[in-house]
């Protein structure tokens, strides 16, 4: 059981480039989440999904898009990266009827 | 809206010292309350939780009691170890848009020296 995995672990982008972060979970969880973590800000919710084929906006969705084509995967896309998107990104998942989220190890993204 | 306020760090203690990290919340209804821990270079892990007033969550020697009257969920440990050095996040759950979501505090960095 790998739990929640994230790919890649590190990435450096130039302003205007695009990329996709992949989150995968093998716990058959219904709910999946993308957060960003910035110094002194805690974790802020970007987008989330309540099931395969669904997505919804969180607290800070601007500049990001997501897709949940398969239950086990939740993709976070940056179409045109900006320096303000330099952050550590965490994915999490949660099973239906439970309140505990399980987090991945994070992706450190730097936008120059 | 719902929010969580936790004491600002960093907190530096010697091994075997007593730890308290304060956490207060603002919420409508009765959310579940959580403490998550983030060890260096890792993702967040659930440390403990409480789902209703007066519940006490405990794990690895850490404890926190859900106090509705003071809207608090302070984290305590009687004797910290070097291995407890980490960032600690207080969080509450809220239901919005058909899904439960977590609202986090800003985190408190703890360093324990030998």
C-alpha cells in the first residue's frame, strides 16, 4: 500500500510555462484535494473532488485547473506559470464516511 | 467563515520539557478538530483528533481536549523528545459544497534540543 503519491517531487519552471502535477492514491478514496503551502500561511485549498469525474473550487483556485478522470488520480495543471505559484503542493485523499485526510509527500515547485 | 488560530512559533524546548501549543477556532456548528504533524521533508500526518465537545484525542504521548466553552483545542505533551521536532498544524473540518474540507492554522514549528 503506497498510500498517496505525488509526481514529480521537485520542478523548476520559467514564467509562462505549463505543467501538470500528478496525485495517485491506492486506498479507493472518494475525495481528493490539492493544497498549497506557503511560509506563514498554513495550507490553503486549491481544488477538490468528491468523486470520479467531479471537481470543485477551493479557497485559491485562480491559475490552476484540475481533472479527475480516474478515481485514483487527481491532476493539477498550471497553464501559464507565474512566480506567485512558487510553493509546495500537497495532495490528500479521504474515504467516504471518514474525516481523516491522508497526505502525499509534496511537490516543491519554483517558478522563475 | 470558519478559521483556526494557533500560537506563532517557532518554539524551542529542551528534551523532556513540557509542551503546549495553543489553538483556538471560530466555527458555526460543531466541527471535528485535528492536529496534524509535518516532519522535515514530509507530508502531513494525522496526530490526533476529537469529534465532539469534551472529547480528548491522544497519540504518541500528545493530548488535546475539545473545549467548546473556550473554543480551544490546545496540544500538550508532558516530556518532548528530539524526534518530536516538526511543524504542528491545528485544523477543523467544515462541510461545504457537499464535501468535508479542512481549515488549517498557520502551523507552529517546534525544535527540541538534546
